[in-house]
């Protein structure tokens, strides 16, 4: 379902934010100064896990792999409760067709939406502040078609949906935040794994650049610190990294099949640093050599020491 986002009422928003954090940061919703950051999402029932799913059979589908990975974590019901409003944050920044691996695989997105609906979600929404024109991005990448097929709400980025919030980061302070991502009951981070000319890779933590507005070009001036500041603020229920096809060069926008390698892999974790660390291995990189991964562990966002997590691999 393609439609403009209709935010919850002011009273509902304030009540939810108070319940979740005991503090408010939505400037314009309340009078007074902007306060500290909030954690607007419940943590997963089981903490400290990472699951890698690999499609080995020729006949497997990406949707089947999504289901298998979540089943290994106890099912989507471990993360999404009946009546939840769930927002899925894919990477749809570029108007590129799926086979170029510049954006989240629409079949993976569809699989996650359907699992959320089966778990009893009241509403599932897709939200991303794209770099290129949103309507073109949503159409070319297949996101619009997925929304139509599943009945999920496709939220178009708009200045009216941005609210100044205090990220309270080492580098970033007050910044416009995409409201649907803080009003949700649960948020699933669903990035694509690909090369990036400045940060080496763009994975889960960097995907939060699409969750804010403002002068986003400024976030790239000290990109590793900016990524970690955003990762400290946005705390998803889980991260599912789409590595079914990865872009190994000329990122983040790509544009050629010569830049793409088929990996048939999904990585699911409740630790955002571990998810990115595991995905970096697919590119032949050591996690500690990725600036934002190393910094995120230092600042306590998570760990790239995968031995500290419950690890599991599933294949279909």
C-alpha cells in the first residue's frame, strides 16, 4: 500500500515516549529545551546472538532464507508482538534495480514484512530518507511493488516528518530525525551490504544516515564518528543484513553487474556491531580494520568479538 504517513496523535506520541524512556526529545512536541536521547524500541527477548543464513540449493528463494534465519532465532514472535507498529528501515537510497545490489533486495524485504504480519503486527511500515528522488527510488528498486503486494505502508520522506532531536553524540548533537522511526513499537534495520568509497563499507550502522534529514553531506566529513553517533542513538530490535548480492566496488551507488558478487547470505543479530563485523568478513576484511566497527566497540555500542555471542549458521 503506497500512501503518505499519518503520524500518531500528539497525546499518543508523548505517552509512548514517556513510557519507553521517561524523557522527551521531540522538539516541537513539548515546550522547553531539547533533552537527551531515547531508546524507543524494546530489546530482543534473547540478547547476544548472531545467525548467518546461506542459500546453497539452486531452488531456494530469498523469502525462504529470511524465514529460516528468523526461525533459528526463535521466530519473529521473539521480536514482534501482537498489536505492534513495526517500521522496517531498508537502504533504498538509489534508483537502481535490485540486481545491481545498491539497495535492499525487495524479496528479503517482503519476507520480513510477511513474518511481521504473521506475528500479529498491527501495522508494518517501510521508511527510508532516500538520496535520489523517493518516488523513483521506491519504484525502480521494487519497494513500491512490495508495499502494494503486502499492504505495508510506504512512507515518503518529507520535511514535515522530521523533528529536531538531541543525538547526544561525540560529534552530532541536535539533528532532524525521521519521526516514524522513533514512534514505532519495533524497528528492524534491513541494510544491504556494499562497498563505500569513504567508510570502506556500508552495512547496518551506516544505514541510519537514511533515518535523519538535514545537511547529510556534513555527516561524511568525519564519517566513522558520525556513523557511531547514529548507532548509539538508533537502537533497532534486530539488524538483518542483506548480503544476498553484495557490491564489492564503486559503492555506494554502483551501476554495473561487474561490481556485484552473489553471496546468498543473510546475517541476523541483536548486536549491531557484531552484525557489521560478520558482514565485513564477506568482503575479506577484518572487523577491527573497519573504522566505525572498531570505534563502535570502543564506545560500547556492541562487540566485534563474535566469540562472545551465541553463533549459529543455517543453510537451505
